[in-house]
C-alpha cells in the first residue's frame, strides 16, 4: 500500500477511528485500522512489522502441508533471516524457536515471533501513531475547501 493507497481504500468511520484510542486491539481488529496503521508504520520505516504479522495470520489458516512448508520458508527468508532487508526485530530465544520449527513446519510455528512483533508494535509504534499528524488528521472534521476563484479586482 503506497501513500496514495490510503485514499483509495474506504476510510473507517470517525466512530471507528476514535475507538482506536481504547487500545491497539481495536486498530488491529479491522482491515481499515490495519491499513491506516500500516501506512503510519511506513512513515517510520517499520512497515515490515505489519507485513510479517499479516503473513503469519494468513499462514495460520493454511492446511496443505506442502504449502505450509513453502510459505514457512518464504516468511523466514522475508522477515526472519538476518540477510533480509525486511528483517523484524526478534530476540534470540524466539529466533531459535523459529529456526527449530523450520525443520518441521506447522501453521503455528511463528506464533511466538508474531506475538513478539505484535507487542513491539503495541508498545513502541502505537503510542506514536495516536500522537501523529496522520491520526489527528483522520479525527478532524473535513475543512471547507478554500475559494480559489480569482478576485475581480480592477
């Protein structure tokens, strides 16, 4: 989602936007909330956290064992590997769990890593999001468009 994409997706209602102050779970519960928060993360150069979390959500739903193995490798290469430009910040304990799970992939193998990244977004990025100009602009009522017609002065 690029900056202009936030405008191409229907924006959440003002009621939904203001509910986000009640907790991070409210943002993450809806697609609109996740999209807006993801756009904010992009401005902080930490969009990979949301991308990883979303990849894990999709991964947990997969039932086909061949696809599970393929997706596990892809998620690992995209977000866990130290060689990835989108590497997420995981502690060594969780990283070791993921490495062990790669030998026998299952849909819940990234659960600890996903929880750690969710907590990171909640603790670090979410408070900044609520104080950001992006969030404040969503809570403001639309302003009148200034009249740009030229004055008929002689």
